[in-house]
C-alpha cells in the first residue's frame, strides 16, 4: 500500500462513521470517542501496535515527533502539551473529522442526542487550544 491508497482508505473510513454517536470511551461503530475514532482510522491501514495508551494523550505521546501540516490522515491534537484532551483526524488542510460534543458524562445515545455529540467534520481552527499536528502516515510511507 502506498500513501495515496492509505489516504483514500482513511477518508472512506472516516466518512463511513459520519453521524455516529459519540460515546465516552467508545471504540467501535456503536459509538466512538475522539481517540477511538482516530485509532479505528489508523487501524484500517495497519500502522498501530497491538498495545499502547489509547487515549488522546497516548496518541500524542506516540506521534508527537512527526510534526506535519494539516493533510489527510494527520492527527490534530488539542489541550496542552502536558495533557492532550482531544484529537481529530485531518481531512484536508482546513477540515478534520472528530468525535465531539461529548465528555465523560455522554455514555448513551440519549446523552449524545441531548449534547449534539456525534462524529462530524469541523474546522481545524475551530478550537483555540490546538497543540500540534502530527502525521502518523509518515511512520509507514
């Protein structure tokens, strides 16, 4: 697989989950949180190890050395360098797909509906706490 093929797969995976409910700690199609969605996309191109810290901060620690500009498949990390609390996956240089609108209290579909917590595209610059953009695809291609 080359980089273009990987980008196409990630794009297809991300859009296939558009509208899926946000679920705190979710890591499957019944509901994802932000890191669960990122991990699902990266697993689709086989670049993650079997065991590692699967939180947004854990992904940040794993990929922080791969600085990048926003491009498809890059991870946009939010929070602070000492505690990354959110991750989105870039669709292009302006948009990312993210599981957002939730938090630790969103654990059911009813909670997600009440808080408008779904997987959706957003502007990368829609949040003020962008920490870093990293390209995990550069570790493979």
